[in-house]
């Protein structure tokens, strides 16, 4: 069986000299009370013949309503494998905004409550927030922490080159 493949963006900004990253909280009843360890970068599955970076940009718009300039610049964060086997390719992009825009996330439909025969619609993402790196490490899925590590490393390298 072929692994599922997703692509996403780790959006970041600097506030008062400190790095902050944007994370999204999955919508739906399974995640309603789950916070630490469940937030994620905005990401989604790659369509057949779709460019991975184009997927990441599209999913950012669909999930957290943020338009990212496709010209970049982007920092390639490589890929990670999540616990379920999904491979996530990621890039970082700097954004300059006080807070994420109001969410108008895509919705998914599922039977809820279980075995009720009733379908309900839920947003793919129900919250998006900027977090300090320290707080983000508590919120983000454990398998996505290396993406934050890579971002910090790349930003430090860029800063050292400027000196």
C-alpha cells in the first residue's frame, strides 16, 4: 500500500524579537477537547500530478484563509512521516499579521453521533493561532516537531550569514 502524501506550510513571524509559528487545530468531535499534541501545520493531501508546494499553498488558503504569495520566498523543511504513515512535505514562509483571519475552513461530513445514522458537517480546522516556539512544542503533533527544529536551524543559519 502506497503511503498517503500531504504538503503544508509552517507560517512564522517575529514579535518583539521572538519567533512565533502558526498552528491549526483540527475540527470535528474527536478533537473538540484535545489540545496539547494535536495541533498541526496547515496541510493537505496532494492531488495526482499536483506540485507539492502548490498543494501546501492551496491548503493554507483552504484551512486557515491565508493567501501566501506563490513566488515565496519559502524555506524547504523537507519531510516527516507521521504515526499513521502519512508523509508530510513542508515549507516555511514568513507572514506579517497580527492574528490569523477569521476561519472559513472547508468542511467534512461524518456520521455523528456514532451509529446514529445521522450525518453532520464539521470544519476541517476550528482554530488557528500563533504560538511561541515553546508553546508550539506542546501543542503540535509530536511527529511535526522536527519541522520546527529545522525552521529554527535555517533561521539561525540565515542570521549568521547576514553578520
